[in-house]
C-alpha cells in the first residue's frame, strides 16, 4: 500500500530521502524536510558522501543564512528553499499556524483536510 500511495501522491514530504528512482516531474512536488540545520557538511557539500542525493523540488531552512546552505547542499534554487522552522519542533509550539503555513506554501486548500 505504501508504494500505491507514493505513486498516486501529488505531494511527497521526506526527511531522509525518498526512493532513488524519484526524478523531477510536474505531477509530483517533493519537499525535503531535512531533520536539522547542518553544522557539518551534508549531501553535495560533503566531499566524502557516497550515496545518491534524492531529488527534491523544495527544501526547508530555519533562516535565510541556512537557506543558502541548504540550497547548495541539495543543489536546488535558492527560491525553492522555504524558510520555516523545524517541523519536528514547530508543531509542538504552534501546530495550527504551522500547518496553515505549509499548506499555503504548496497551494493546498486548508479546508480540504
């Protein structure tokens, strides 16, 4: 069922990568919710990195400073980095407001869910 829903989903959110066969497409929007702002080299910034860095249309960052770092780390346009907080923390403090911000950024109708 996981593959079924994955292939049918319009939006995919992940924090540690998706399937390696995910490629850019107009029918899916992939958002990387990386699990922390890096204090070490990650993804493409890590010269010793031996794994495939999965495609993401959007990446999140906690500030403008980290937005530049995340754009470089995941080789995405700076405009595709959403400055938010960290989902694992923000939802604990302001769940409804955070959900509305994420839904708005992706053009999802909040009343739908």
